C-alpha cells in the first residue's frame, strides 16, 4: 500500500459523483491514490482524468478507467475526445471484488499512465491527449471512496546523491534524449561500501519487448558477485543468486507475485541488514536474500544490464 506520509493533498470521504480540480495539473512521476470500497450491488464505476468539467458539451476525458462487474468482470480504458469515444482497451484480470476495499495507484509517466491495484501492477494506458490538458478528476458510479490522495513528483525524487558521476559509460551506447543520462550496461562505484542499514534505489522503465535484466552488487577486488538480481520478464521468474569462487550457487526463485511487465516504470529498493538483503518494487516488499558473501565491507560496485531504460540510481 502507498505510504500515507508521502501524500501531499488528500480529499477524505468525497460524495460520489465527484469532480474536483487537480491543482497545478499533472507532471511525470506524479501519483494519484484512490482508496475505497466496492458495494455488493456494484455494476460499474469509473475514475476519469478530465480536461475540464463541462457537461454540455462534455469535457474531454484523457483517461477513462472503468471497472465493470457483470459476468467475470473487466476493466475498460478509453479516451473521450470531442464527445466521441476512441477504441477500448480491455483488461480481463479483475482485481476488484464486491464487498471488499481497494487501493488504486495511478502513476503518471511521460507517455502513459501506470495503474496498480492493491499493490499489484495491473495495466498501462498510453496518452492519447496531451498530459498538460488534464486538470480535473472525476469519480462516478457505484463505489464508496474513503480518500483521494495526490503525491507530487518532487517528493519522489529524493535528496540522496545520485551515482551518475561514477558511471563508466561504454562506447557504442546511444542515449535517449530527454529520458535518461544513464547508459546500459551501467557500472558504478558506490558512495561507500555496503553495510547494514544501507539503501540502494534504482529507478527505471522496462523495455517494450524485454527478455530480462540484471542488477549485481560485487566487490571490485575479485570476480565474485555478492547479490545477483535477475528478473526474467518473458518467463515471469525472479532469479536471485551469488557467484562465488568462480561458480554460481543455487538459484532462489520463489516469489508470491512477479512485479514486472513490459513498458512499466519501477522503483526497486535494496535494503541491506546484518542478515540479508530486502528488496521492494514500487513500494511493495518482494523478497529477502540471505548474505552468502559475508564481507559486506568489500562490496563497492553496482552493475545493471539488460532490457531496461535506467532513469536514476541513488545510494545512502
């Protein structure tokens, strides 16, 4: 669940139907959180990111998010432009249940919305209307809403130092203008060697047609790899391992929910304690990995490679 302490503005117990101005509009990495409850008699509800609140003519709807509960249920997404609906994008995985509460996290990205429900990624919806035109949020239908929360992108950037200055760029890699200063494969020296209490945050976007990517923590003095994180998107397997004394150990693969999909934005947090690494993805705890390489003070190199666009790396 999204941490309440990050919320910049909240609207509690709004009366449905609700329409409200989004002060300052929306910027990439802004987040809108909706927490509520689905009544037993619900047939459908919707969350609309609108361009104004005009009724006649009806305001454009940049992103129409519409769970429907008939039969097995689905989520319909669409855009209303000049009072005409475009082509529907339908998601048949149905995370909402009648009689149960929910949390929807809408993350605004440069070219799309990313939606997670109850801590799990559900869908992506590419912008069909310029993001700068969205200024109103609307909620309609059979739904009870306890809270609408807004998180500005500034609060997600963090004040901790970036590792960009330590990047060793490899020849032949093209940078995508305006998207990232980081180059894959990426190699950086950590600000300080790994120790209990240390946090590493990696922000990125999975490529549209990915196979896998890898994150390695390793000492500079040997070829050992203390922590190897290897999400394999096509296979939906999250491999963890260590490479010690010139050989790989036993892979760890068990996971309750695979957190990655093509095209999605992610924030992966590695927290080191005395016994293990703890890994979270987009605010949800994902796995633990017990230390096999015990000399933590020797670990000073971070490597990232594979099918992602790297946006930021920080360590403290």
